[in-house]
C-alpha cells in the first residue's frame, strides 16, 4: 500500500475530551520519535492543540472537540450539533487522514477503539488495505480500578479487538509497580504483544532554569517555594480550595512562598474566586503557564492531583510532591499515588481526609525530608521514550527503512507557545 518514500510516517490519535493529559503525553512522544526522516501527524480533539509549539516533522489535524457528560453521553465542545453528527465528522476525518497519510505506524492513545468506536473503521481499514502498517495501543500505567476495567472491556469485547487489530500494546509504566496483565486479566494470547516502556520523562532542565524562575517571581534562595497545580483545572477547584483554607486557618505561621496554577479549563467564576482569596495571603495565581516544567523544577515541592503527566514531570525534575488524588470518576490517581508512595517517590493525602492541620503537617514533613525524596527519585529510571524509540527502530526495520541518525533534529520541549 505504501508508495516508496524517504519519509517514515507515524499517525497518532490522541483521546482528548477534556484536560491536558492526553495531548501533553502525545506531544512528548511525538517530539522524541520524530527525526529528519520521520513525520508525526497527530489527530486530536484538544481545544488548545493550537497553543502548542509543534517542532519540525510534527503537525496536527484538529477534529471537532467533544466533552464527556456521563460515561455514555458526550457533547460537542464548541459547535451546537448532535453527538452522532459530531462523531460522524470525527470518524470520517480520522479515516480520511489515514488513507491520505498512509502511516507506517498508527499509535492510538488510551482508548482501544477511540471515542465511541470512532477509530475502529481506521484500524480495520489498515488491517485490510495496508497490512504493512503497524497498529499500537498506548496505555498509561493505570487506567482505573481493575474491576471497572475488566467489566467494561468484557462488555465491549475489547479483548478480542486487542487480539485482532493491534500489533503491540505499549504500557507507559513499570510492570513491577502495577501490572495490567494481571489486574485486567488480559488473555494469554495477547501477553506477547505487551511492552512495558516505563514512565515517560520530560526534558530535564538546566539548573540555571531554577535560578531564573525564582528570580522572576522574587523567590529567595532560602525561601521554601511550593507550586500548586491541578493540570487543566476543570476538576481542580477542591485541591486549591483546601490549600487556601489551610492559609485561612494558619494566617501568620506558614513559612513558605506559593504560586498556584488554576488551569485553563477551570470555570471563570471559580478561578476568580480562588484568585481573590489567594491575594489576601499574598499568593500569586496564574491561569496557565506554557512552561510548567520550569516552575516544577524551581519549586521545593509540588502539590497536585497526581495525573499521569504531572507525575512524569515531577519525577523528571526530581521535585518532591504531595499528591491529593481525585477518586471520581476514576480511581487511577489514587492507585498511582498509593503505588508510588510505596516506592518512596512521593507522599499523598486521600481526597476525603484533607484538613488544614493534616495538610500543613504533611507539607512541613515533606519539606524537612526533601533530600530523602530527591535521592529516591534520582534512582528511579524513566525509560519510556528510549523504549519506544527502540520499538520504532524495530518497526522501521520491518518496513525496510534504514535507520537514520535519530538526533538530526535537535530535541525541543513539547510545550505550548
């Protein structure tokens, strides 16, 4: 099916209904897999895809955004159109893009069949009409409570689709920390397809970054600097509310500086309320920062909800973290926080147990034991991108592509502009 071409084409589907996680993970992978001979085209419904800096050899096709209302009900994000019509448009764009781009490798993020099976026609077309193409399912370390995933996958026949339509399944985590093969009862015939990549690192920043960020925000070398971030912010109000409630409870005895990122998806009324409350305590709030890694690197500790991408950023910058994981609509953040605490990499407070007193106690403890956490993180190998690059080399060889010097294009941070 593939016409002779010097370029190797990778098509990526990013399951974006809300938040920043999927598009940030997809951008990190794309930035690493591209080279002078490798194109990466991303299919995404993210409303902020256009705010990312897309490096050479990487581009995106924007499909109409959808937002989840319930487990079964999705609504169009920006245009007034019925769910079925919006899904029909998305499905057709995905298939038409695949037919025109003719990918050698198709990487699907998280949802095996895409939103409401919108990727299924493309996966079936590749199998029938482009048998030399390879289909990869990329899964974050933990999807949800194991019983929920098993029931969902059994009901939707996902196990048979994994067997029939995918060449490999990349799990972006460590099998020793959480093993989806065992937890989700994946059938034996699929086991050989599963590759554990390890967690996905981000760009490790120059130590000078920390100095310049702290200088920009007038944070002294001796100050303890806490960064509070909840990703996209759509469900982050309660975490920031707890943090400000702690300041209300201890108005004069908290010896640290704080920056709060409310997130681009937090409702305006809520972000304005939090900003006004923060101002009383001299705390700076930012709705969105295009260089989140810089702030994480500059902080002495991070308070966050513990989504996959934020955790990877925290581990890359080797910053101690206190996680307040959400437990609805999925339990993956709580499971992740529990498993990584067992590894000595972070601490967490269950969502329903947060009080001003406990929050202050945990923060003081974590700041006092910073060195312990930093040393533990230093020994933790973030192997995700290197493993994926090795798999790409394997697939290129199968497609008859000779490997080029992979670093022909300088790596850039997969950040927004």
